[in-house]
C-alpha cells in the first residue's frame, strides 16, 4: 500500500502529466461551452443505390464551427470527450438535431432515412433506449425504421451480452443498426451472428484500394458474401470514383457512399444536390461496366 501511495504521490506531483490533465480539462470546458453556444453543426453525406440512383439516406457527420479556427472535423475533437459526460450530451444533441433535420426534409418533400454515429460510451448508458424513444416521439414524421444508428464494430464487442441487450431494446423501437468501419475490428463470426445488426458498412480503407490491391479486393468480396450469408444489408463507404462504384456493383454491393457521389455537406445544400444528382444520372454510366 505504501509503495502504491508513493507511486500515486509521484504522479500527483508530476508537473508534465498535471499540465496535460489540466489542458484536457480546459479543452472539455471549451467543448461544453461550444455546445451551449450552438457551435456544433451536422453535415450530411448521401447514401445511394447505384442501380437506379435512388437516394436511400443521409449520414449525419459532426463538425465544430470554431469562431477562430474555422470548421473542425471530428478527428480534431471527438477523442477528447471519450469517458466524459460530454460524450452522452453531445450524442443526444446529434440525435435530436438529425431527427429535426430529417423532419424538415420530410416536410419539404424529401423523405430521407437518417443515420447518426453513436459512440460506445454513449450506447452503453443504461437509459440510452429510453432517451432514444423520447427523441423519436418528439419527431413523429420520422418513422423509427427510417432512423439508423451507426456503431463501430469495436464498440459493439466490448461487452457483447450488454451490446446485444441494448441493441435489442432499441430495435424494439424500430430503429436500425449498422456496423461502421467493418473489417477493421476483431468481430468473430459468432459475434456477428449474435448482434442484431441490419447492415455491414465496408470500411473505406478496403474500398479505396480494392482496384489495385488484391487483398483489399478479397476483403471487400468477403464482407459482401458474409452479409449475404447472414442476411444483412451491405454498403460501401469511401466510394471515390465511378470505377469503384462499378466494381462494387459487379460484386453485388449496390449501396454506396463516398466523395465520388457527394462529400458531406451542410443541410441547406442537400436539396439542391439531390435535384442535381437526379438530373445528372451519372450512375447510369455504371451499368455497362457490369458486363465485363
Ligand atoms: P465514419 O462514420 O466512418 O464516417 C466516414 C468518414 O469518412 C467521414 O469523415 C466522411 O467525411 C469521410 N468520407 C466519406 N466519404 C469519403 C471518401 O470517399 N473518401 C474519404 N477519404 N473519406 C470519406 P468525418 O466526417 O471526418 O468523420 C470521421 C469519423 O468521426 C466518422 O467516421 C465517425 O466515426 C466519427 N463521427 C462523425 N460524426 C460523429 C458524431 O456525430 N458522433 C460520433 N460519435 N462520431 C462521429
Ligand atoms: Mg458512420
Ligand atoms: Mg465508417
Ligand atoms: Mg471511420
């Protein structure tokens, strides 16, 4: 005990780690203030069916409109909130905001399905499904089966029994789940079978290199087969070119998301994009590629 106390004391007075902890705390305070000041915004990236160009949904992706530093991507701030109460607060804001936006589009004649990303810490909160039920009840225009939660493969398997329980209770509300960045985690097939997941999202790293890397192509093929075998939907992220789209269609993956279709955009640009996408009909050029 004395030895441990000594160690702790050493850490308590370690000026370097103390400084880091303080920086972390003040950064969290900044993020809390940013939430109050409504500095967070959601961008939306469409998901389409490459067979007919149908827009099947939009994924909400958070940005921080920093008053001085401009638009910050999630990589620049999300990791700091893990394990803090802000994780849940921000997650609840994202759900509310995305539902409200979905409702606006619905009223404007664009009935999109909406997906949001959920952190593991937020998902395993005991009252997660109760909060979700409340949020859904406040936005009756959005059918729960048109609302999707994207969960990282790694998040779902920390405590598989607990994850299954939470996912089940959310699914009773009607919402759908997808496993994000699929292929980068360590899910065994047993886990995959147990998890009530509707969709596998092929990680963009495999998609990006599938045209010139045989191993990545093999992984993409494997995930598509896995999805078929388990009767799950499959979607590819990181579809940057028409060639990627054509190759994916040839393999039997029709749902796609990526810069080649559209970059994430502010909500007020989505309607104009959708109209242009419909008139351009660029996806039709993917069809001949199916023949080779
Ligand atoms: P993700 O959910 O896997 O989202 C895909 C990321 O790849 C997004 O980055 C998107 O902008 C980017 N992306 C989409 N298409 C392409 C493409 O064709 N090429 C390339 N190179 N990138 C593409 P973003 O918006 O920076 O988000 C990064 C990650 O941050 C997300 O990965 C997600 O895990 C997390 N995230 C974003 N918003 C939220 C949120 O509201 N809550 C939580 N908990 N996590 C979020
Ligand atoms: Mg996602
Ligand atoms: Mg992803
Ligand atoms: Mg990712």
